[in-house]
C-alpha cells in the first residue's frame, strides 16, 4: 500500500512542473474578479407620451359616382354546340388501367383460307358482353380482363364488313377485302342460349358418323373439303352462337340437317334457330327452324330436321 502511494505522489510531482511551465508561457489577460452581480434598471421618468393628432391618418375620398353596377356581357363560343363534351363523355375516363385509350376499336385482318381475325380493344370495358355482326350472321362474346377480344371467323362475302355492338348500344366497325370468299360456299345455323341444336353436313352421300359427316363433334380442319366453325361464348347468358359450314364452291352441295338433343335445360320448351343457306344461284338467304321439344322424361333423345331448304320457316312438333 505504501508503494502505491509513492507511485501516485511521483506522478503528481511530475505533473506539477509541467503545469507551472505552461502557465509561464500563456497570457491569461486581466484577472477576472468574482463578486456579486450588478443589478441595473432602466428609468422611464424622462419620457413624455405623444398626444394623438386627429389629422394624422389619411382619409378616403368621397365617391360621387355611387356603387358600381356590373352589366352582363354575352359569351361567344369559339366552337359549335356539336363539339361540346357531354356529361356522359366526361364520366368515362380517357384511358383504361392498361394505359390504352378508352375508345373501343375493331381491326379485321385476313389470315388466309378466307378467314378473318377480329381484334376488339375496349380497355374501359373489361368483362363486357359484345355481339359481333357480319353479313347475315351474329354471335355473342365477352371481353377479357383487359377489355380485349380476338376471334377468327370465315368471311361470308368478298367485301367483309364487321360490327361489334356492346349492350349499351356503343358500336365499332371495320371492313376488309377477302377475294377468296367468292370461291367458297357457306351455310350457318344461328342459335340463342342453351338450345341444344346442331348443324350437320353430309358430304357425298355420307351417313351419320361417316367420313363425310361434318358437325360440331367432327369439325375437321381448314385444309379439308368441308369444315364447321363454332363461334360464341356458351357462358354468356342468352347469347347468340353460330355454326358455320364452309366448303369449296366447286364441290357438290352437301345434305344439311339440324338436330336437337333433349336436355334438362330445354325439355318441354320451344326452341328456335335461324338458318343462313345458299340458293340455287349461290345467293345467301335466311330461314327459321323451330322445335317443340317433348317433356323431361325424354331427356337424351334427339329430334332431326332433314334436308334444310333455303328461305323457309320449318317446324317440328
């Protein structure tokens, strides 16, 4: 313990000469006296308040003209009233969530074999019901989540005009030239809702299920002599669907028939379809086919209307 005290004393002894030497080389200035703080106060006894003068503030001049009167001025429009934007137009945003313009558009493009691809763009109408019209046929589809719809269908005429119509009456259209359509024969069956009706074509005397029997379950490809293409979304309630039969004009006209299956959805009902068929001169015309179906005890049975003629109303009971 005594040794530790000696070490501390030695350290202090070494430090003191340094502090003394440092004090000799520093000019610390005048000494600061520490005492009681002085209290000082300002005296206002020598100040005199100024008297307020009545004429010290400026006065407003009198207005001999009286209050101002505003007169209406007619506004002249730089544009006609037909160019004004209506409230309904303002309610629709200019662009959809995809960044594309809201205004719908329809583009028709020939893709070969007298088939046309339709592309409908309606960015502000996702999931919307739309009916496509072409010549004498029509079918109903629904746009996807981006407001787009793409379908391929046979051109019914060499100058093919297409119109897409939304349920609120808004329409868009396009026309395209399809010269190859002049060399083809078309026939179509237009149904509505879940009718259970099918168009059948029997080529070269073929029987049911034979090689020349063309229908929805045996549609063939575009390279075959005759094909059937089905258009229309079956999930759209009470929508139009169309079955289009196509064959080269040089081939013999096949025997056409309409068949309907009795199902739980149509049993006991009256179902109707429209036919689009060529006459002897190749001109297209329309007709109506009607079936009165038996009760639901006949589910699974079939009714057939054979040898469809063009331009007549046909019914089965």
